[in-house]
C-alpha cells in the first residue's frame, strides 16, 4: 500500500512538472493581423475546401487491429524504462525512518538517492551515476535538518509511538 501511494504521488508530481513546462511557453497576447492563423486553412487545398470521404468497408477491415503493435511496443518501452531506472524507491523516499549522521540521532525524513549496493539494481550506467550524484546532494542550510547529504530530516525520533500519536493529534 505504501509503495503504491509513493508511486502515485511521484507520478502525479511528474505529470505536474511536465504539464507546467508545456504551458509555460504559451502567452496570451494579441496577434498582429498578418500573423493570425486560421484553423479553417487546415481543411482547404489551394483555397478550395477539401473533399473528405468515409473509409470503405475494405479499408476499414485493412486498418482493423493496427493499434496492437503500438500497444506491444508501449509495453516493451515501459518494461525497458523500469529496468533502466530501477525501483522508484532508489530515487526518492518521501517519508520514513532515517538517521542523522551529523547529529547522531534517529529521525523521520525524506531521502533521495541510494547507497552503492542498491544502486546496482539500476540498469543504466548513466542513471546510476546520476543517482550517485543525487545521493551526494545536500540541501542549503546549516541546521541538523539539512546537514546530511541525501536527507531532509523532519523531526527527531524518540520512539515510534510518540511520533504517530503526534500525527493523530494533528
């Protein structure tokens, strides 16, 4: 359940990032009269309306099932991407138990990147190197929360019960 929730959150974040980048270049400005694009021109040929015809029965039978190779190619692409990137938990773990090496106590926090042993589960060597650099990335700041590379500590962990009780009261 926790793994599915993490995957869902990361997929949502990725979608948000992609969609934001797509809409960033769109500007709502007044177009100059010479730069106006008429959608109707898409369906005209030499200034005359195009004749659009329905597919015949024979043409419909020939194209039936043409989407199957695309679906198979998509499944292979997903499988390859899962191999190349490795498990999502090797890239980002949003909330969990951690340890502050700089301060010497247990914490709850977010972690990114992974250690050398688990990094071998990432199929692509370039992505492995990127993961190693990600693991060594430290957030700016001098407090105990950001002191360790690859970690952002949220709170000290005295015992598990007190932390969960504080979440329930919140």
